[in-house]
C-alpha cells in the first residue's frame, strides 16, 4: 500500500557511498560498498542484509536523504532474511498489538500533550516546573511500531501505523510532543519516506525541553558537570533536531565532553545487537563505548531512550559515571524544581 520513496539514480551517482563505507559494524572500502549498494538497489542478495546491526546510522550518513536503511529492511523482509531468531521475532511482533476495541480516551487531555508511548514508568518523572499543565498519553494504542525495523518486519509498521495515527488524531491535538526518538522519527522520517499522512505536528522532546528551559532561564542554576550523551539508534533518522540538545546543555551548564564515539560517529547502546544474539559484537560495542566515556572524564552519561538506559546504565555506573535521563538532568538545574 505504501511504497518507499527511493531514487535509484541518487545511489548510482554517489561516489563516496558513505552509507556503507562509514558503517561501524561492517567493513567496506569504496569499491566494495559500490558493489553492495548496487546489489541492494537491484533487489539482489547482499552481505549487508545478513550482517546489518540495524543501528540506523546509514540513514544519517546518506546526505541525500535516500533512505538506505529503509531499503535494507524492506529487502530483508522480502527475502526472509530476519536479523533475529524467529522466536524472538514472534515475541516482538506480539509485544503491543493494537486492540480491536476502541482506543482509550483521555477526556481531560489538553495541549501541550506528551506521548510516552509504552513507557508508563516515566509518568512520575513528567512533573515539576518543566511540565506544568502537561497532559500525557500512552499505551499500545499510541505505540509507534518502529521497533520492527530492527527485526526485518517493516510491513507491520505500515500495517498498524495508520490506525495509530488515527488514534492520536481523533483527540484533536494540533501538536504532540514525543518523549522517545523512535516515536518522533516514525511520524516524521518514516511516515514521509512512505507517503503516510500525519495530520498533526510532531514535536521532539528536546525542542520542548529547550523552549521551556528558556522560559525559566533566570531560575537555572548551572550544573557545571561534564556529560557524555548516548545517542540512541532512532535519533539517526532525524538528526535535524540534535542542535536542541547542545542548546540544552549550554543552558544548564553541562559540558558535552569531546570523545571518539559521539555525534555521527556514535556507537549504539548494544541492546538490540544483544537481542539479535550477536553477543561478541554486543560486548565489544559496549566496552568501547563506555571506556570512551571514561577516558573523556564524563561525570554523567545522559540518555533520551529508556531502552538505552536499561542496556548501559549498569555499565557506566561501574566506571563511576552516573546515568541520567535528559529531562531529569534538566530538572536538577532548575531551582526548587
């Protein structure tokens, strides 16, 4: 029903093939990368379909916006090449099937509204000065479904997403702030790539935090701490909003340390790699990532993804680095928050 907007000529004309050459989990020189990308655009089998760690980074590396990762996942499903064992795949597919009954109403909900997707454990933290008069929506009827990119089953996303969009739109919200990068990227990057109409404006959590911190700038006590930011995989799909994070750090007095594995060169948290049962790679990625933070003398590891937090929090604590979600760090900087 929904087809990927992919321009073959864009790939054929590309001389750097950054989408594959810059991959941190597969090793290609330019000529090898050209051969493999041609296999992909011709719909042929490629080592990429078998070795992809599903980190999404190639979406960011492609500066022409031609969606190489979406192409990879579509081909994986078409050819039955699933990154995870089938029992794990079935478990994830059944994780949050939208019910047949009407979606739950939030009769008292008013804008600004924040969608917590499937993370009810964070309801208690969405309070205080940064979140005055905020409404929260959450649950399987609002689950973005993008996680299935990791498992080579993107058709599930396109099957379920229109109903998810309808569930949100029926509330009449003009704007929705998305707590998780995965959700924001679904309603922006992914929906646009497949021509799926979204009748409301998606707002990233970073933008919301920055704008509300700015309103209370006089109440901020600079933290004067050094932080490492753990970029999650989904942020690769929407890098245009990343500047808000640097603005937030500047406002609250947090120095983002210079390190090897940050920004476009970031490593993923390893959680999904573990789910794919690639244990050697999982251990290696986490080891390099955390040791890099420690070498940079980071005092905090800042997360915006609950899954990344679950995967890495213990590891960074073992290095004497305190794990913290970005909104909790912001709250620490507000006087009497």
